[in-house]
């Protein structure tokens, strides 16, 4: 029965890939086939698919990287990539400049965001409000990709090719900037919230990807540090008992009973901290007990085949820095054209 299911999922995935190659659209059953095959093969299917993509999509020559992560993207790149492959994450010594963090924080307390419904609030309308800092009304507030793409500071950050350089080496393929997000986690609830991603889970939106998490507020153990299970991104390192549940959220006890507490990495760090992570591994945002946490996420993938995201476009009046990068490296920004 398992073999039959695998063959059905494989057929669906292969059919969907052919359709995607022609139309650039992912059929829902093909995406589900990719997810199911990942769970059945413990990651082997994604590895094979990514190897093929790497052969087809040759890498860019970005030259010597400049920007926030210039040192990491040049002299220290072998160490960064080795960390990502072995443990699934790397915390950079370089930080986002303080003045940029301050401007993005000011944006986040003055621009409308979306109140994400909590556990048990299925069907509740997601309201757009300005985050009432100090008096939250839900656990998570999200900014849209379009909100962020229209922000000049974010635009210049997307033109920082030191991020793309690192992503390209890890993906072994031309990187595509495809997911941009920023959100608040608050102390509204006295317990973790599944819909706010405060339980362990793995991501599976694309064949392969790399996320950069940037802290825009100081993060302590009590206000929601990002948390990761070291090494769980490796092929075969998530047990079948967990993968059989698919996208189901996992409790701390369930995860720690398999990996041990020594594998839990909790990223308590000052604002400006930048973390690269392969979220194919198990991760979560820890429950916020006090205050709040603001985080910016930039994701690069090797292909746009996969999950659906609402369309967002680069602003016509983007900064000169971003416009120059789009002209020189168009495939990096194809998701937002």
C-alpha cells in the first residue's frame, strides 16, 4: 500500500512539474505530491529534485559581495555553508545597522498589519490594524509582502547581494527571492498558539530554500526567541513517526523525547541579529511571556514550484540600488515582477 501511494504521489508530482515548466503554475495536487513524497522518503525526493534544478539553473557570478554580510559572503563563506549543511543554521557576527532597525521598527508601529486569528478562531475575519504595542489583541500581527516591497529600506536590503551570494552557495542553484515577511509576536496569550507557529513544525513550500531571520527588537528567552532543532534539516533526520503526521504541529515534549534537549537551539540575541536557517528542519517561535518580538524574514529558493503566495510586485518607484540589481540579476527578483 505504501509503495502504491508513493507511486501515485510521484506521478502527480512529475505531471505537475511538466505543467509548471510550460505554464509556471503549480497544480495543487502536484504540490501535495511533493510534500507527501518528502515525508515518505525522509527528504530524498527533495534532494533529487533540487539536484536536477541545480543542473538546469546555472548560478550567477555575483562577484565580490558587498553589504551587511560582506565578510560572511566572502572570506567566511565556507564556514557559513558548512554550518548550514551540518547543523541547519548560522548566526552571523555582522548585524543589521542600528539606524535601519530603528526605521523598520518605526514602520512596524505606524503601518497597518493583519491580526492573525488564533487557535479556535477558524472563520474569524483577519482585521487590518496598526499594532497597539503594549496592548495587543492577538498573538501575531503580519505585514503583507506588498507592504514590505513598498518600503525603501526593505528595497535596499533586497538589493544587498551578500544575502543572495550565501543563498546561492547553499542552494547550489540560481537563487530566487520569493518570500518576504515581517511580523509581531506578542504576549497576548498565556499559552503557545499553533496558528502563530509556536509549536514545532517543518516548512515545505519549495524543493529547497534558505531563510534569513532578522531580529528588529531585542529577543530574550521570555519574549519569543526563534528555536531550532540542530541537524534536523538533514535527510533522514526527522523520524517517520513525526513525518507521518505531515504538517501537524509537534509539542516540545514530543520533539525533545527524540532529539534530547541538547539539540534545542534557542536564539536569544540583540536586535539586528541575522540568522540563516534551513527551515526544512524542525523549528518554532517560542511562546512570548513578556513584551513582544518583531522579526523580518527574507527567503531565497531554487524554484517557484510549490505553495501559493498572494501576488506582490516591486514598486515602480523602487530605489536606484534595487532597480540596478533587478536589471543585472533579473532571475533573482522574478517572483515579484
